[in-house]
């Protein structure tokens, strides 16, 4: 992926608008971990986005929180 170009632009640049919309917090921890490993080899997802997903997993506690999506508040 790194060496490929789409419309003479890097793939990560072309995919950025879509990647920003990914809801990584919905992945199971094992899936998120695998994605993080893959992203280290072939960077496509901003590290900050993966960190936010892990933060959501860390903040979830108990069954009551499972139904509540983890979203950043506007302006933060």
C-alpha cells in the first residue's frame, strides 16, 4: 500500500476522508489489537484514532455502558 499511488497521490491521503469515519471502538479488543499491528507495518489509520478506540474500551465498565457508544464531545 505504501508504494502505491492513486491518481498520483498516496493511498493514505486518498483514503483519509473514509478512514476518519471508521468507528474503531466497535471492534473487539482482539480485532483492534490486530488492526493496530497491521497499521504499524502499513500505516493507514492515524495513531490518534486507534488511541481513541482503546480509550473507549478502557472507559467501558459494566453492562450498562455497553449500550452507550463512546463518542468524543464536540469541541474536545
